[in-house]
C-alpha cells in the first residue's frame, strides 16, 4: 500500500492501532480527532497515560519533510527545541518514505529526529528533516511497528 499523503498514513496508523493493539488491549486506543499532535493514544486502567504520535511522510513530489507550520512555528518545532520531559517519553515519530516499494516505518523519539534537522537546528523558516534518516535509522515492517508500538504503549 503506497500512501499518497500524510492524512492517509495517519488513517492507516489509526486502523493499525485499532485492529492490532486495541483488539488485544481494549484500554489502549487512538483518539479520532487531533489538534496539537497527529495521533493521541489513550491508555486507561490502573496506570492511565496519554501517548502521542507525530506522522511524517516523505513524498518525492514535495522533495522534503517539513516540520511545523512554516516560519518556525507550530508544536513540532517547540517540542524539538524545548524537549519537554513528558514528550520525551510519551511522544514518538512514525516516518515513512513513499519512494520505497514496501512500507517501512521509522519509529523514533524526538531526540533522534533532532539529529536529522536540516541545518542542524530549527529557525524562523521552513524546517525539514534530512532524508538521510532513511539510510541511517533502522526501519520496521508493519509487524515490527505493531510490536514497537505495543511495547511502548504498555510499559
């Protein structure tokens, strides 16, 4: 399945969480709506917590993977530059390269994304993630992603 845009990738991840994780662990589920981050996942039960996914899809037609709302604004640049402790443990990035024939997912914390910023820092411009991240960070297949998500959400 090739993703045509980030919205389609987000929908796929929500379905994946619902069908592969929530069916096993009903107290772990993704919210349908978003505001601050792409996907919010709730874990209810004896140790309730919120988890967040930022989703990035590299599309050849765009030539880059932008962060934030342009001109350095938005939640993503602020999370990357300020490193809030809660997000360090409760936020992960799912990054996909649409140029690949088979879907491979990068599942990384913010500190890894920070190492691949174009220009090595964020500024008052359009900010991007360097494409070398796809060569240097180990990608997961869909089953590997489900396992990584489950481990992260249930610990």
